[in-house]
C-alpha cells in the first residue's frame, strides 16, 4: 500500500537515478548505493525505502536477464537448479532478517567487498577466458545460488558482484559470461525478497513502478556493453564499485569514529 504521494519533480529525479543505477548494476552491481539513499531523501521511511528498492531493482535485473536469454548467452534450462536454490536462499534470508539484527554482517561486509575488488584488481587476467570448472550441479547451486541468495535476501549490497565472482571462480566462466548469468540469479533473489515485502505491505507501488521503468532502460543499455566490451569494461567497473561501496559501508558503520579520528568533529 502506498502511504504517501511523491511530487512529480521528485519522481522524474528518481527515474533518472534508477536509470543510472540500472546501468551500473548491469555491469558491476552496487546500484542500490544510489537508489536507497535517493528513496530515503525523497521521504520514504526505511522499511518502505528498502521494499520499494526491491521492486525497482527487479526492473533492472529482469531486463538484463531477458536480454541475455534472448541473445542465448544464458540458458534457462541449464540454470534451473541455480535459480531454485537462489529463490529458496533469498526468501529464507528475507524471513530471517525480520527476526534478528544484521549488525554483525554489517561490520564484516566492507571487508568482503574490499576483498572482491582486490581479487579482480590483483588478478588482471582473471575472467578473460573460460577456465576449468571447479564445482558442478547441486554443490555449485548451494554456494552460488543458495548462499549468495540468502545474503541478498538478508542484507543485499553487492550481491551482483558475489554472484559474478562465484561464476568466475567456481564455474570457470569468463567475466562477461559470468556477469550475464549473475543477472539471472540476481533477478531471482530480487523477486524472492520482493515477495516477502509485498506480503508485509511495505511497497510504495507508484514510486517503485516509475523507478522500475528507469532501471529497465538503464540495464538494457548496460547489458549491451557487457557483450560488446566484456572483460575490459566490467573488471574496472567492479573494482571501482567495490571501492565506493566499501567506503560507504564503512562510513555508515563507523562514520562518527572516522570523523573524530580525522579531527573533523
């Protein structure tokens, strides 16, 4: 249920914020760094902002997934088990987070995101070409789908990068192919999390649909670049987005301490 109205001018701004976020998300993940603060700045309470963010994020991830499926980069038949485990993981995480605090995960998440950025930065040839696969079938689905899906439902930031990393490191995919497959699982976990928010009645539908349209457009533009530019574009984007995301997460958790240490308070 939509509890309040957002002005037309703010909706226009949110549309373009979502378009930019969808573009970034389709390449490296982390679009929520733009959309969640924008929704909060528009006046949505935190619960409604997170719920509406899941709705609009579905526009980007579904748009990218459909694009890659139509281009036959991703085969739905091959990904059925991964999708199932992702959905189960995401809904489980979304259920659990309603009954406990995410403070511990909030503390360690910047370290994990920094590790992803360093992994791609220090291994420049990683993801240039397909490599030998390390995990198959259910074990891979539990790790790449179930575990990352659970994280996305429970907390969320950077899930797209975690999916892509799993496909590169465990499935041996090149980075462009890994990014394409990551969007399918990201769409699955977004839909799973959204389902729980809909049941809870937290989604601001009008605002969410406007932003979903922006996400759809931005993600379609970014998806084309994934296939045309591939590794040369995605790798630096992941490194940059990981650095920005880590800085924001660290500041959210320890902002007052950092400002005090820098002598700014």
